[in-house]
């Protein structure tokens, strides 16, 4: 049997994914006939028909063998091609990092500044995400992530950066602070501004506030802590936020430290194949150092 080349596999994969030779040829920047020839050559090598297409038809149909091969390739081929492109473009020095919006907004600036001082020619692309970071690293869309979730996935190894505490924050016009143990009862008749469903901080807050048969539903839910804080500043409700989000000198707000709540862990994760990458190692060291210098974090 002749050797199967990556070119033939990639062409078949794109023809199958797009359902046409023309779409695959445009993506690969080759001619329609070249795309068709690649598929025919692959069929000759494996001695099986993969694609059916009628004369003049714009769409192709996969044979059972073609569907089976496509299902074997998807999504692993996408991941492999993404990683190959990173290797080819390594001289471009690109690092893609995903992290929750609050960590980017409140904590990332000194990290990125120090990283840029070390690697002035490197480009950083930051994606503000929370709930899909592991999947984005696994499918090749991200190189590293900072997350409040532990994935437990060997493909995305994680290291603990530190832990932080949470505080109640509310408009100063609401009056004096409740004692920490009084907060769930205090909150019962007040509007709660929360993170969107699925986020770690939302889950911790609701577990704390909903007790003794109380079922407190958020009045407003947003994607990140800076948006939650903005709602509180505008008097729309109270929130439970990372203590490092809250400015003690902001006279519009009052806050109560909630030491009885579990501390939130922050993890650094990376694509397994980049574990020894110079940029990844530097980002981990800088994040760890910067968070250790923050009085709200414990290592």
C-alpha cells in the first residue's frame, strides 16, 4: 500500500466537513480539480470509495466508509493542524491566554507588563472566559489559562497559583453593615446581582445565601465581576465578590469580609505539549509572583 500523506487526509477532511470540493479547495488555496484528485488518490490507497458525487452536483455525499473515516479524524485533526501551525509560526512568538474577566480586569495588567518587559517581541492574545477554558485549551484555541476551576484533565495540567477570599458588597445608601453570620437573612429581601450560570463565584454565593429553605434567585446576572460591581455601584443590588475587587476608599459602597466562605483557588493550566515552553513557564512564574504580592491572596 502506498503511503498516506497528510495533504490527502486534510483535503478529504475538509471536503467531508464542508460537503463540497469547491469549499475545500478555497480553504486550501488549491484548484477544484486538485481537491478532487487528492480524494481520488486517497481512495486508491485505501482501496475504498469515500465520496459520491453526481456529475454537475455542487454537494458531495460520504459513503459509509467515508463517514467512518471522517468521524475518526474529527476533532483530533483540527487540533493537530492548529498545533502544527503554531510550530510553523513559532518565530512570531504568539501566546494565547484565557482567564476570567475579573482576573484580567483587576489583576492581569502587572503580569502582562512584566511579561512584555521580558519578551518585547511577543504578542499576547487574551480571551476573557470562565466556563469553557479547558475545552479551548484542548481543542488548540488557547495555549494557557488561569481558572478558578480544577479540570482534573491530564491533557490540561494545572498548578495552584493561590487562594482568595470573598466579601459582601452593597450600596452605602442601604445602611450599616450586617454581621457576617447575618448576611443570608439580611439578603433575603434584597436584590442579588450574580455572575452568569455555571460560574464558580455564582455557585459559591448561592450555596451560602440559600439556606433554611430559602431559595434566593438573582435579580441580575452578568458575565464578569467588573460588570457585577458596576451594577452594585448603580444601586441595583448587592453582590458577593472577590475581596480584591473592592476599593475600601469607595464611599459609594460598603463591604463585609466573609471569612466563613471557602477560599477560592486559582489555577494555572497549559496545553500539555507546551509545558516546557519558555513563554508558558515565564507566565506561570510572573502570575505566581504577582499574586503572592497581593495581600488578598494566599499561596
